C-alpha cells in the first residue's frame, strides 16, 4: 500500500473480460481494507471492503481477496465494462492506530478496450 | 441529499497568496480529512480532525492550516509557505470509532498557482 514511484501502473483489458487489480499492503497489523474507484477529476468512490478476519468478500460484479500471509489484496471485476475505466486505490487501516486513518496505495489505472 | 461538498471546483492563486478551500458535510460525521493528490499519484494526508475544535497533522501538513469550529465544516487554507501548491485537493469524512472505517469523499478542488 505504500506509494512508490511516479508512474501509475496501468491494466488494459478487453470489454467483457475479467479484471484483477493487485495491491501489496505494508502493515501486518492492519485489520481493515477498502477499495476505491476514482474517475478522472472526481473524488474516490467506495467499491468494497474487507476485514482481516475474512479472506474473501463478494459484491456486485466485484470480489476482494485478502492474503494476510503475503500481505496482498486483490480486486476482481467480472465482465469489465467501459464504465469501469478509472483509477483504483486500495487502502488499509491499522489495528493499533487509534486515529482511524486510512493509508492509501498509489493506485492502478484500468483501461477497458471496446 | 446527504454528502460532502467542496468549493470551488477550480481555484487559481497567485504566488504569495493564501487561499481557503471549503469542505462541508451533512452526514453527521465526527471525523473529517484533507488529502492532496498530484497527477498520477495516490492520496497524501494533510490534516485530519476527529472531533470539533481538535485536529492533527497528517503526513504533509507543512504550508497548510485548518480549523474545525463546526462539526459540518473543515476548511483548509493553503498558505504562501506551501512551495508547490498546485494539486487536486480532496476532503473526506467518516464516522468515528473502530467499527466505522469507510471515508466518504467530496468531488475535489483543483488548485492552480499562476
């Protein structure tokens, strides 16, 4: 989840295919994780979240997988649509952090080819 | 409609001037946050407030100031001490407490220094 580098990783997928966006988080004590979608020029929007006592959670067309062993989070989007084109951020919240801050990753840009 | 509003959407500033960005929420959230986003990068925390009349510095507070006189409002002032203020600024709010984690974002203000 730490921000590294200046260039946003980009994932290009064909419309109708499934997309998998990955995120490596930094704090093994984090107990909550969230995915946001940000369209150009807009604020981030909530997609799905998961607590550390779970390893999978499903929403509408989206699934989040959590692998605490390797500190890895992924977002799967089924049947990707043009409206899914955006930047996707993962965020984590530490169990020991009483301020309830979220730590955001650097993001992945998803481009959907028609 | 419940939500977070930010104004203005676009703001231009001359070097050496202070400017204040507005953030208002009617979600009855205790906690509010300010983030800065540079092109192709993630969100960096400037300031946050967990309760009225209290706020804490985030990761990049230098050159910024905030106030929290009302629960609904958390204005951010970008001072002349901020050497590179051109960026996209995002305000967010959340409920307070360990079981409340999702942050709701406003539409953002794009600040450009001329």
